[in-house]
C-alpha cells in the first residue's frame, strides 16, 4: 500500500507473533532547477527494507548494497531513529527490531538518500502501529509528512518519497503541506551519477541569505512555467528549468557537475543539479531525447553512471508480511 492513508490495510498479527513489515521507498530529486526547497519528483529506483519485531529491546540492522559496511547497524541507524521518533511523538516505545535493508539509492549524491531513509523509518513505524495487536493506530498523510519533515528539516524530498509523482511542498503555521501532481507521460527522467559525493550541509552553506530582486522574479516565473511543463507541455522543459537562485552559487564546490549541466543545456537538454548535487537530472521531452542525452554523456563523460528512470507514481509503500519471510 502507498503512504496515503498511512499504512491503512496493513493486517494485524495475532498476539505473541513477531510482526513484520516490508517497506519500499523511492529515490527523489528535489529543486528541479528553479523550484528551490519546494519542488520534488519521485524516481522509480529505491530501497527496500524488512523490519521484524523482536523480544529484546534495541535494534540490529543488516545492510546490503549501498552503505554496506559504512552506515550504523544498531539503534543509531537513521531508519531506526526515525521510527523511534514517530513512536516517541505518539507517546509509545519503539519495540525491539531486526532490520534488513537492501539499498540502491546512492548516498551523498543528491538523490534524496537521507530523506528516503527517514521516510523508511516513518513508514516502518506506521506499519507496525497499524498492526499493533493491542492498540492499533493508523497514521494520516498529514502525520506522515509532519514527522518526516521534522526529522529532515524541510519537506521537498520527503513529500515525493512519501507520496510519489511530482510534489509541491510548503510550510504553514500548522505544519508542512503538499500537493501531488501527475507528471506528463512524455517526461523522461535521466539521472547522471558521479563517483564523488557532495555534502548537503556544504551546499546549503554556499547559498546567500539574499538574492537580487530580478533573480527572485526570474525564478518565480520559471517555477510556475515548470509546473506547466511537467504536467502539460514537456516541450517547455528547457526554459522552465532555468535557475538563478541556487545552482550558480554552489557551482564552485562541484565544478564537474556545473560543467556537465552547462554542456547538456547548451546542447538543448533540460539538465539541472539533482537536489544538492552532485548528480545531474535531465528532464527529457520523450525517450528519444533522453537517449540522445545519455549517449552524449556516455561518450564525453564515461566515468558518470547513467540511470534511465521512470517517475515513481506510488511513493513509499508498506505491507505486513509473515514473520520469517525474506526480502
């Protein structure tokens, strides 16, 4: 089931059984050029996690794929900490967990890995709470987004990871909000992943507190145009992905990314920095244009990994499964 109604439909386990849930979370790309801290898109490429309640307190984490041998394997793991946060906010104690994670989302590459880990923990908590044999509780979409945003700091990555598709995210005095939109079927995403990482904190530190008035107006117009391009008119993607708000300021910290974006845009492809970088997202107008962009990168930059992806329309999903099952 998807994130929208918060794990509703997860079946409960009989008292005494070791309940288990399987969660799938997509990668994301945020900003999309002009939509700084507001726009994000879910990509059909993600992590799968399997959590089983155990009698002993604490947590063990077994990781395969990305992050294996690098990320924490105890209760300090971000997924476990996120699940524990949900329980804490609801006045409950997280049960002991054995967690298996099969990770595909690259870390530190601008594809929302930390946001996806947070969403995974939130969804694990949602699934376990829904199937609690003593006091079942279904979380709402608003709760899922609020918990994930409180953990991440801003909603532009966690909203598409939770709900799929193209999301517009914003905050109010009452908390974060989102609007999910369907992406035009002609939009063909391409993600180009380098063999180096970029710190999100460093990227954000390069962002000035004030920008020229003309640049602010420029980005407002392009952000509005980008919604139209992604949902109705993909032929406008090149103009719609122009940005003056954040990418230029961060370029010096990742010159290879800056240069690749420039090369692709000069060739007519709608290339932007994916999230905080250093990956590059190309929003192509159809499969043929995407293939042309991929071929250009493969020939000129063979050290960049080329991912031909679809838009993920489901977002995060959680399902209760028999204890003892494997991924």
